[in-house]
């Protein structure tokens, strides 16, 4: 099963930012999308917020390379 949510560790790997900065970014995205503490951030929400291509991020997180 493929993951559709993103965690601070993923944000670290994708953006190259520090752990603390990645945590803050995920918290900011939760605020923007008015999510509760227990709710997760989706890859699509992250990509929309950061202006990144969904397919690239999805494939990186799920380690699936496209031809």
C-alpha cells in the first residue's frame, strides 16, 4: 500500500531542511489547512503549499521511480 501522508522526516529528506524546521513546516501546513493535532498532512497538501510536483514527491516517498 502506498503512503499518502507526509511526516517531518520526509520533509527533511525532500527539502534538506533541519528536523526542527521540517517540524515547524508541517505544523504551519496543518494551520493553513485548519487541521487538528491528530490529523496528518497529505502529500498533496504539502505539494500545494510548497509548489512542488505531486508525482515527484509521491514517488520519492514511496520509492517508486517512473520511466
